[in-house]
C-alpha cells in the first residue's frame, strides 16, 4: 500500500512539472489574448520558452511597467497640488498601485503562487490587478488627460497576458 502512495505522489509531481514545462507557441497563446498583437510583441522575444518562463518574464515586464506608472503618478501628484479633483484622482491611483492589496502587492503574490504551481490563484491575482488598474484608468470622478491612462493601460495589457498564460497553465 505504501508503494502505491509513493507512486501516486511521484506521478502527480511529474504530471504537474510536465504541465508547467509545456511549450505552447506564442501565436496559440496570443490567439486567446484580449489584444493578440500586444501579446505577440510582448512574448515573441521569449518564443519557444515554456509557460512558466513566459509567465515569469511577463510578471517582470509588468512590474517594470507598474513601477514606471507609480513614478508617473507621484510626479502628477506633485504637479496637481492646487487641483483638488486631480490630486484626489492621482492619490487614489497611487493607493490602487502601492497599498497592501494594491496592484504591485498582488503582483508579488502572483509571482509567489506561480512558483508554487498554484495557477488558479495566479489567475485570481491577475484579475484583481486588472480591477485595480481599471479603477484608476476609469475613475468616473475625473477625466484624466495626462499620460497616466496610457502608462497604466500598458501595465493592464501586460496583466492581461498574465491572465492568458495562467489560463493555459491551469488547463495543462
């Protein structure tokens, strides 16, 4: 009986490892993305890599884009000190990106659960990130004409690729 348990655990580990190490062509992955051309441009430099490697790469790109967005938000906060509506908007966006539970915080969790092989939680986290970024971009109380919607929108598109990759990881 013990031998069967050991074989079962071994089989599950090998199966899980196989799914994570699976190589899926970029055009197949990006065919399911919300913005296929953006996805292709993002992933093509890593074409031929396995799903986990593509996911880690995309998380790294997302973190860099979010960090640049936060720098922009901080600049906009300083520039909008005399405009209460703008200041409130940019402070909201800053919270949505950097507070506990904000997009950058959740991205760290997405990276952790990717390493743990919990692709369902990876997907949940990526969806939470999208909600935070969308809330910043689509604030009904402020029409933002700065470059923030474009910068945050890039991070959002990165995150949508993470969502797509997590779906592939869950299905393999």
